C-alpha cells in the first residue's frame, strides 16, 4: 500500500527526483566509436530529464569504441552534468577475457565498472536475449539454474574489477521462478557483495522485459538494505531516448521501500547522495 505521507507529491508524473543514471549504452548493440555526435544527445536527454550525473557503460566487447578523450570533450561542453566513464563487464566466454584486460589497462581513466552475468551454459547466446534465450530454461531445473547464476555473480564480484553489480536477478527475465525461497538462494551472494563493498543497481530495465518487474525484486532489495548494501539507479538505456526510463516509477518504489540514498562514483570512489530526506 502506498503511503501518501512517504510519497513526495511531485513523484506522481513527469521528471523524478532521481538525478543519476548509471547504466547506459551509447553504442547500443554494435561497435560505434565515441564521437560528439554519438554522445551529445545523451547529455541533452539528461538535461531534459533533470539528471545531473550519468555513466556511460557500454558492453566490454565494444571497448574499442570507448574514447576517453571524446568523453573529456563532452564534459567540457556540458559542465553542469557529471559524465562518468564506465563499462559493463560480463562473463562472455569468448570476449570478456579481452574486456578484463582492457579494464585493467584503463582502470585509472574509468570511473565505474558494472559487473554482469549474461551467459549460462551456452557460449553463443546471452540467456537474456528476448525471446530466444528462454530456450535455455526449457525442461531444466529452475532452482539449479538460479544457483548456477548466482555462483557466476559471485565469481564476477570476486574479480576485483567491478564497482557495482548490474540487474542482480536477471535470471528471472523470462518469468521462471525458483521453488526455493529467494532469500535462501541469494543470501550467500548478498553477503559476498557486502564483504566486497560493492553496490547493486536498481534497474528499471526489468519493467521493459517479459517479467515486468524491477531488478532486483523487492525481497532482494529488502535483504540488501539489511546488509547496508548501497544502490545506484539505472535504466540500462540502449538509446538516449531510454535514458531515465521509468524513473518516476522507480522513485515511488524507492519511497515505498524507504531507500533514501543512492551512490555515485568518481574514479571508482563511491559517494552517497541523499535523494530525499523524510
Ligand atoms: Zn546487462
Ligand atoms: Zn547493459
């Protein structure tokens, strides 16, 4: 039940109070080298939405398109917007070894690294591709898939190369639910995330997918809150028109779950920002 008392009045429509989007893909789904023509529309969209802090986090397999000098030029042209240089590292069995190496080489120019699990047992297909990836779940033990997925998340968290975990319960994307309590499945992973001092994102992308649910689920957010794991806010936009997607709805959800702070990153250093004081 939404309590009016805890809901900022201007959260009902229009721009939200949320000011940061830490999961964006300027290159979309193919290699597109960074230019001002590619990046400026993202800064323009941010301004229109009232966002003050955004991170570019293209997939690591497109690292060759990331150009730190172009990001610096964009920063100079948009002094009122914090623009973070980032990347989304995943567990691609074919490409992510090169991605890891690139991250190590460019660690000091990167502000922020997202860690993701997009691959289960197939090297040639992301399990989260819609609808094709759903085949990977057919006839399988869903609890075993969940257990395997979260083991891979812990492996990603253990690399020492990530600041935050993306779409933490992406494994639910096609609507498959485990029989076991989610707390029993995810507990060890949240403990490990906490011990590594990593953040977790609140991603509105799940509302665009068959599952139609925030990543992660409310119960996981509650467990993360108990363990004092910090959050970023994220859209996983693959086009500048998706930037800040569903942020008013996310702000309402955060109000209900009593999340009043989000974190931002500069050269991997985490800072906490208060979204609203109640
Ligand atoms: Zn992802
Ligand atoms: Zn992404």
